[in-house]
C-alpha cells in the first residue's frame, strides 16, 4: 500500500529488472507501472511516507525481481537517463 497520498506525499520512482505482469497492478495501487524497452519496469507516483516506501520495497523484494534504483522525483512524467548519466545497470560487478 502506498497509503493515501497527501499534498506532502513525496513522489518516487522505483526501477526493477524485468517486466511485471499486469496482474501485479493491484499490489502497487496508486503507482503508475511503465514497462520500459530495456526490459525494466518503472513504478512511479506518490508515496505517503517512509513506512509506505518500505512497504513497497518489501513487495518488490517478495517478487524476487532485482531492484535497480529507487529515489525521490518531482511529480511529472517518468524520468529518463540523459547521455552521460548512469544507473545500477551500468555498474560492473
């Protein structure tokens, strides 16, 4: 649950490796689910507080899908990496 978004709710983007099946939409109520061309799924939208954010991250963990990134964003369309920017998928392990 994301809790009831309020005017003070922070918007977040949670990027996970792999595409979520449409049946998971109810689990991430209130968030927009975007399936990206690179195979990642982007969950974006308002999150009521830190407890709600941790609840969302627990759901991602329970799916068994790798977490790529999570971070606060300004409300609006999902962000895209600009040339020269990197995310976790660019880090050599």
